[in-house]
C-alpha cells in the first residue's frame, strides 16, 4: 500500500504535463482527470510543446530513477516512436550534490583508513553530481591527480523503493495499455533494474575500465584512465584524472588545431574494434563520456569516461551480426534474410523471399543517396523495426549495441558532417573478421582447448555407446515421433553415418593437434594435412546424414 501514494503522484505529474494518453491507458487513474484544475501548473507552459518534450519534462520532475527509465526508453527505438526517443535522449542525469563531509565518511568507511592516509588532498566540493554518485578531485601522496567517485549515502534503499514503484507501474501498463505487447513495459523495467544494479557496484565499473584500458593499451586511438585499485571498493572508485574537450564542443576542438575528419574516422574504427575485435564496448558513448585529447593534434585520439554501462555479445551473435553488417555493406538482401533465420533471431518458418523483399524495401531508398549521407544507425533501427513484423526476437545486448551505434555515428557526423560511415567501417570490419576467423587463430584456439579435450576423450566411447543404446530402445528424441519402422531405420543409418564421420574426423584432428603440439620437428605440413582431412571427414558425415 505504500506504493499507492507514489503511483498517484506519478499520475498527477503526467496530467499536469498534459500526457493524458498515458493516464487514459491506466483505467484506474482516469477519474483524476477531473481534478486537473486543482493540480497546479508546471514551471513552463507545456501547451505548445510536442509530446516527447512534455514527457521529458515530466520524467525530470518525477526524479532521478524516472530519468534513468527515460534514458533506457530512448535506446528502445524498436518500441517507442522516433520523436519521443529523440527527446528522451536529451535527459540529463544531474541532481544537487550531497555534502563533501558525507563523501569523506563513505570513503573512510569503505577503504578502512583515515582520509589523510589515503589522499594528500581531497576536495569537498564535487566536480560533478548525478543521481547515483558524485565525483571529487583529489591528489595522491606522490602528487598524481585523481578523481574519486563516491556512491550517494542511502542510495541502495532509495533505488530499491523506486524500482518497486516502477515495477508497479509496469504491471499496470502491462495489464491496461492497449499496446502492451509491443511496448513490453516489464522488460523495460527489468533493463532499468539491471542497469542500476551495475551502477551501484563501483568495483565492477573499475574492472570494466581496466579491461578497456588493456584492450587499447597503446593509447594511440583511445585513452582510458588508470584505475587505482588500492583506493577502490564497492562504493568508492579512484581513477587517474584526465583533461579533455567534450566531443561535441566543435569550437574548442577547432581552436586546439585538431583534425576533425581524422578524429571522426578514428571514432568509427574504435567502435568496430571494441565490438568485433574485443567483444567489449562502451555502451554509454555520448559526448559527455567521450572527450578529445587536446594535446594530440597530429595524431588525434579520444578519452573514455564513465564505465558503468558496458556491453558484450555472445560469440554466436557477434559472428552473425558481423556477417549481417558485411551483407548490408554489399547490399546482399537475400543473405541478410537468411542470416537472420540462421542466427535463430527469427523462426525457421519465416518465408525468406518475403523477408528479403521487406529488407530491400527498407534499404533501397537509402542507397539512392550519396554514401556520405546514409545513416547506418538509422538504417539498422528501421531494419529491426521491420523485422519485428516477422517475429524478430531481439536480445537486450543487441539493443545496447544499437544504442551505441546511434551515439557513435552521432559523434562522428558532428565532428565531420561529410563522413562516409560505410567507407570507413567496411574495410575495418572485413579486416577484423579475417583476423578473427583465420586458420592460425583457429589452431591457437584448438591448442588452448586441448587439455579440455584430453579430459573428455576417455568418456567419448561411453557416450557413443549410451547414445546408440537409447536409439535402439527408441528413446532418442530424434525418433520419438517417428511412426514407421522404415523411417526409424532411415534415421538410424543417417545418425550412424554422422557418428562415423565425426569420430573419424575427431581422431584425425586429435592426431594433428598432438603432432603439432608435441612433435614440432616434423614441420607444420603433416599436422595441417591431417587437420584438413579431419574437417573433410566431419563434412562427409554431416552431408551423408542429410
């Protein structure tokens, strides 16, 4: 029952900002519309404003957690209209700071030492303040400048209370909203909850920063501040202090003499390297978190900040997504349709010719423009929206990637309005795929997994025997629905061919691996030949089983 007054406050704020359709969608709140004259007026006159702007102002008044929810909704362009998504993307997560004395107390409690022993200097006045944490400038005993991020006191309980409220609103929307199946409010609430859970663990953020720094260790394209682990805990994060220019401050970048065209192209390359080379990308890459190093004019580079929201993809999704991008660059619509089904993002019952026609309908109007005017991010969003008609199952990690692509392309076009995203991205992606799936890398992966295979090898005959016995008893799931004995015999022959080819192929691959690892004096050709023969045996078994 403690949630009810807070739900009523939400409805009242929505009415004050003339968001009647949201109140109408929740039948329980409709009678409140009669009280509109008594609700007071918002600070600004909202009557001439578009619905997206009114929603943005209402969420800002409702508080930080609703701002977070709006920021998540802004990434779900597959669910919300474009005009609303554009407005919600402007939401700023800034709130008044809490006292520096409290920040000091939290640091001492977390790091279990007096502040004077931890830092030579600690500024009580914060550099920046947000709903989850605020940042203070400090200095180490050796004179190095750092920043200290400190979680707000009592933020855990506040977020738990507000998440319960969001969940109640989600349940109401799920039950009453006419488009609940498309909006999926409970999924959105789950995303907000997960994001907040990650942001409440600053040690996790430090680990993310550390990994990203290692991935770009040269510092040529992207610089990531160093984490001071001895001064970091769950509620405190100490990072090297860096200075830079916000990537949307074009005047300052020009004044520093930085080549914006080279910088824009580098931003696109860095994005694709994060996603497809490292499988670990900064998923909150708006201009406030992506700075430009003012000291690097001849070889410009970016500086990354705020690592609370990072993304990665399962290896399979990473492969399918990369192949989709390549097919998109090459305008191979039939391949795009087939890749979506092969990846399992769509049911196998989808008609490929209809899906191909839908993809072509979306893409062809874009290709009538000069390539420099084609927005890859906008095209990907429209493809996802179109694919939803064919029962697309879109994973959360792909949504996060879509949002990041929008951010990166926005930064790139701001720096260089004439940038040809396609010309920059295509060769980078092909190079990464060539390196990632090269024979040498495959052999390295085989060598790395060799101990695991040796561990499992003694069990292989037993597993094959058990499988054949289940087939003989008619218990194997492949035979569960077969009605006739002849069909059973046919399936059994196919399965035996597949097992025989697989066993022979596995034996050859194992021998090739042993020769390569334990007898390098014989040279690479014999293991390579045996490896090729093993792959061919696998292929024979697979083809003969179909």
